[in-house]
C-alpha cells in the first residue's frame, strides 16, 4: 500500500487537530486581560480601604477616643478597614466584596447621619465636614462604586469565564493524535494481497 509523502505532509497543515498548547494560545489573551482588570480592582479597592482606616485612626488619636461610644467605634472601623484592605489585596471574591462594600456603606451612612440628624448619631453630631472627613466619605463612596462595578463585570460582564475550550491541570497533556499521524501509523500494516513483491520503501512510509 503506497503512501504519497507530499500528500500526507500537505494534509497535515489543513487536517490536524488543535493541541492543548494551541487552545492555550487561543484563550491566553482574554485571560490575561481579565486577570489584569481583576488586579486593578483589587489594588484600587485596597488603597481606598487603607485611606478609610488611616482617616479613622487619625481622628481617633485627634480626640475622638475620648467619646463614649464614637471613640471605640472609630477604633473598630480603623482596624476593620485595615484588615479588609489586606484581604482584598490578597483575594477578591463575592464574599470579600460583600463584606468590604457593606463596611464602606455602613461607615458612609453613619457619617451622613451624624451630619444630618438634629442630635447626630449616638449623641454625637458633626458640625461640618473636615478635610479628613471629606476624604473618608470620598473613599467610602469609591469602595462601594468599585465593588459594584466589579460585581457587575464578574457576574454579568466582560470578566465572565470564556465560552471557548479551557484546559485544566489534569488535561494539560491529554492523549492526542492528528489524523495524519493515524494515516502514517496505519500505513505500516501488512500489504494487501498481490502487492507482496513490492519493496518495503515502495509499500510503506514509516
């Protein structure tokens, strides 16, 4: 059974299947873009949470520590914001995003209530917005906005899992044989009757 080598080599260019390395090359660019966007959200959110922590700690040292209820709450807010900043910098998922957004929204509401309510909150009323207070309010709004955008992109938008083939670790090197290799392998079968007088080089290409 003779096999035409140029025909086999030509068919290899058009008839071979995609290997795992080929699929990884196809999906690498969207994955790299999604990962860089995810890292940017993590870094920005962690930075804003750190700003909230620093402002609350500064105000606590500046005199808020002497207030009965507000003082301990400011210290708790400073510690909580610092811990959340560390966690977000390491990992950002739905649970972490919910906790950070809830914390930022809660401190923002507390700041607004202390400004707007006649008696303030816990018998403490802010008479105005200082530079540090304004910075904290801006950071809290930024955290909430960033995490809402991140949640939308993660669950409904561009950062969803790609629909194309994905190769996990256990399928990094699956069994793979192009159709052309199959033809080469089966070309080494015993010759058909009536062709036994042909030489081995004429009959097969190994």
